[in-house]
């Protein structure tokens, strides 16, 4: 807009509608930038795609598919996987401590 004050009601409505559209676009852009969870997921997806491609280069295609499926399972339900890994680390630590004490 030229920055001039609207001369009639129709110009005022058009100015209002244009301003609303611009504000909506600006708010959507800000929302996308501030949506950290979505950005992290997109980044993880990108990294998984790269890792799957590397696995496919080193091994065969079915192995790469299984790798991707496993990664998707971990992403969809990380708490039990994390708890299992934590438990495994605790068991390893206890075993190593007993070996060092003997």
C-alpha cells in the first residue's frame, strides 16, 4: 500500500484485507521457524535418509530397509528403547565393577 489514508470505505476494506493476509503470512512463517519439534523431526528424517543410503551402499537393499524400519520403530516409541539401553548400561557397569573388585 502507498501508506496514504484510505479515501472511502472500499479502500479501507481492501487495505484491511491486504494487511490481514500479510500478517497471516508473517505469523505462519514465524510459527514455522519457532516450531522446534517439527524442525528437529525433519532434521532427523533427513539424517535417517542419509544413514539409510550409506547402509545401502555398504550392504544390500533389504538390510537398508530393515535399518530404516528399526529406526522408525525407535522414533515412534523411544521410551522403552531408552529404558532398555539404560538397563543394559547399568548391567555392564555392575559386571565391570565386580571384575575390578576381584
